[in-house]
């Protein structure tokens, strides 16, 4: 009986304990439910987002990045299909041995891919020999492949080889106006970002805005019938139209291609429409290919790098004196040298001067002591500083490019003031000089230079545009007429400092500049003939200028190469725009305007161009044209060369006898082969015979001689 009572007590205790445990569990459960209902996040998980993704699906709608066009409508930058090469390594993909779906013979596959991708065999085998992986990629050289490379790989019929299609930014004309156009880079997530030039400046406008579609899904991921769908359409990027005239840009780049490392470190030239401020050419050599991004200097030489300009600044010092009413061109001074109060000796460029000469002659001869005497006797530093500031020096022009330099026109002490008057100790950019020179071309009206014509959205609505803008009136007509005459004599007089830029029959006006290059520590200047910047400011015709050109070469010895390049540009541009009446009849009858030949049949275009009298150079044995040079809408003369690059892989060497250096440089670039040359002038012998098959490892050696 006693045992039964004890058992009963134990049962009651256990039951009571169980009830308490159950009650406590119930309380915990209630607390958990309250917590879940009141909290937006539990255990690091956003409950609303978790529930949403379990019942809905969101499909991204990607926006297309806008194009960049030149002033003739040629596409300079666009999105194209890009491919990443992959290889399936898992044998379980293959269900039919007659149709293998994985890499069967790794050795053969590696041999073929190594040749096409320009990789070494062992590197490819390393990727193909990975263990316990379903598929593999092939590193940087297996990404960003174009259609031609993809087709080569597909033609090899390799089992287990496939491609992932993406998009990438593509620049059809390579290094054409590269510093202006810039480049955009696509990251691993597929996001494209502008990093230089117009691509960077207008990145937001070009990239557009992605959209999405959201719908309710079942457990298999399919849309549930009868449910609503929410779609936010993507907004494609806007397109940017530049002012660049592809013909003028071609003339400039062709002329600058003559530069060698012995001539200078770099050459930069800007060409502008004198009446509007519109930039027609924006070029520098060396440049880079945005497709390869083989860039060494990320600062734009036209607008992002400032330099000491030298004697081109004498134009503005003389204008300041004329405007201040203190200039007497017939008054004389003693040239040669001038000693400042701090005992600094400032000499003329020839060290000895020209004796007692007039200030007009001082300009024509480019005498440093002329402007020093003007500053010492007639004009103070504040007058000069205010005038240079009025012209735009020391501040950004506002041109539509990123990272524009404002330069520097700080000068305080006597020697600094005198140096600034002839362009030493101050910093300027080529685009600032273009701006200042517009005042001379427009009877005193200072114009804003611009390089973007308009920006257009996907509905062809213009969202941004530029036009002729007068910023200020900085000089009287009398001052402009006087400075034009001085600039004319500087170019056209036999003893003028810029006579090497004269062209018979062309009434060019201009002024050259030579400036020593400062040491990196800021203490003094580098010595030696190569440690100079040499520049040229010119325009034509004299009475009513239509074209302005500003050019600068850095670390340049005193050679004729730069002057020759500038004269070639002047000649071609004047003919292109029919500026001189006596040339109109001669060129219009023999002028041909090229069309867009991309994706056209090679034979038809070749025959058509030959009928028009052009010299067609065909590259490759394909049937479609994938690149042309010169570009569409370029005007050429009968007999000029037209290069048609085809989609064929078999390339042969043409007869290059008689080619100039710029022509042989261009040809080898299009053929993608190396070039070695000896001598100067025109090709008289070639190492690779005419019609001989070439490949990317070929190197053409030519001998060049001058013809008289």
C-alpha cells in the first residue's frame, strides 16, 4: 500500500513537471511568434525579402550604353557582343559517345586554342587539366573575344568548347582621337564605367538606367497564371555627337605619324573652326588604342597637361600693350640682352640680338628683349595679368572633357614678370590657346571652344547641345588688324622667326614659341637642345580666318619635322574646305567622298572604288569588310590609297615601293605586323616580297630614300 502511494506521488510530480515544461515551452513559443511578427530581420535574414524571393521573381532588363559619334556620323565607340571561352571537363555531360559534350582530347584542344588565343601550350593545358571541376575558363586571354576569334575556334570543331556571350565597349577605329573619346571598362559583374575622355565625362548620360520585370512564381519558378506583372522598362543610354570632323582628324593624325622618338617625346595638335570655336581635330602622338588600353599617360595632352608655351605668348603681350594705348611699333630699343634688378640676364634666342630695332621688328624676329622693354618702360604687371586673365589663361575653358587643367599665370617679381611676357614661368594648355586665338579671328570677340555638338536620348530628343558662344570682347578692330599684320610678317618674311611655316600662295598668320623645360624640383631649367617645348599658333586666311591651329611638341630639338607636319595639315585642310579660290577647280574634279563600306561585299566595293580612280589596298582574303581607312565621309583625291580590311585570315604583302613613312606605318598597323625601317623618305626596297603570305609574327623591313 505504501509502495503504491509512493508511485502515485512520483507520477503526480512527473505530471506536474511535464505541465510546467510544456507551459514554459508554450511561453517561449509565444515570445518567438511575437518577435517574428514585430521584427523585420531575424538571425541576419530580412524576412520580407526572404518571403518575397520565395514567391516572386525579378528579371533585370539591362540598358544599352549609348554610342559616341564624330561630326560625320561615324561611330567611334559602341557596345558589341563579347565572348568568354569555356571548356566542359566533366565526362558525365556526354550521353552519346558519337557526339561528345566534354573535352575528349586535351592535347589537341590545347594545341589549337594556344595558337588562336596567342597563349603557350602549357598554360592552356593547365586550365584543361583541372580536376573535379565541371567547366573551366582560360584567364584574361580567354575573355573579351570578338566574333572573328570565336568563329576561328568554332571552325576547329573541338568537343566540349563553348562561349558565354556578354557585351563590351568597342572602338572601331582604334587610336583615332583616343584621348578625346577615352575608354570605358567593363568589370566582372558586367558593369561598364567610363574611365577617360568623353566616356568618363558623360558616363551617367551614356550608361542609361537598367529596368526590371517582377512576377509571382510557383515552386518551379514559372509565372503563376492570372497574376499581375510589374515592369519598369530600361532606359538606354544617350548618344554623344562630337564636333570632330573625321577628315580633318585623319589629316592631323597622318601628319603626326611622321614623329619619331628622335624628333620629340610627343606632338599635339588642335584644329578649330575659327568662326564658331568648334574643335575639328584633337590629336596627339603617341596615342593609344582604347580596345587594348595600351596607355602610358592618363593625362590628356590637349586639355589636361599644362606647359610653358614660350613666345606664342608674345601675341597677347603685344595685344595688351596695344589695348592699353602704350605701344609704339616704330619706337626702337636695343636688342640682345637685358639685365634685371636681381642681376638676371635675359637674352634673345640668338644670344646677340639684331642691334637697335623697332618693336614691330622685335615681334617679327621673336625678340625676348622686345617684350622685356615693353614691360619695363610702358606697361605694369597688373595690366598684363588682367589681360591674360581676360583671354582665359589661368582658368579652365569649360570644354566638355574631364580633368581639364587651369594652368597658372602667377608672377610677382620683376624677373618673373618679364619671363611671363614671353611665355616662361607660366603654364598654359593648347585648348586655352585655341580660345585666346578666337579673339583674333573674330575682330576681338572671344569664343568658347567646344567639342560636343549635342547629346541625344533614345527617342532622338536633344538633351544637351553647344553652339557659338561669345564670352567677351577683348580687343578693338584696330588692335586685331595690327596684330594680324605682325603675325603675317612673322610667317611670310624671309627673316621672320616663323618663316619655316610659310607656304607659297597661302596667307597664313602665326607665331612660334620655344620654351625651356623646368627641372622637376622647380629650381631652374634643363639644359640641352632636346629640353625644349616648341609650339606654333597660326590661322588662315589672314583677313578673315576660318581655321585656327595650335600645336606643341615636347622635349624637341630644333628640327623641321614638326613644321613639315603642320604645313601638311594646313595644305590638306585648306583643300578640304576649299578655302583658297584658285584651288577649287583643281580639286573638286578629282575629289571623292568615301561611303561606309563596313559589312559590304569586298569585290563590289573594290571594283567600285577602282572605277573612281582610287588605289585599293585589300587586307585579308575574306568576303566582308570589317574596317576601312580613311573613314566614311572622308574626301580624298583620285589616286589616294583606300585600305579595306576583310574578315579573312589569309594576308599577303602588297607592293609597298614608293610608300611614305606614314603610309607604311598605317599599313603595318592594319596588317598587325612589325616594322623596321632605315633611312628617310620613301620605300625603295622591302624584305617581304609582294604577294608573300604573312602572319602576326612577320616583320617587314624597308629601306627608305629621299626623292628629289
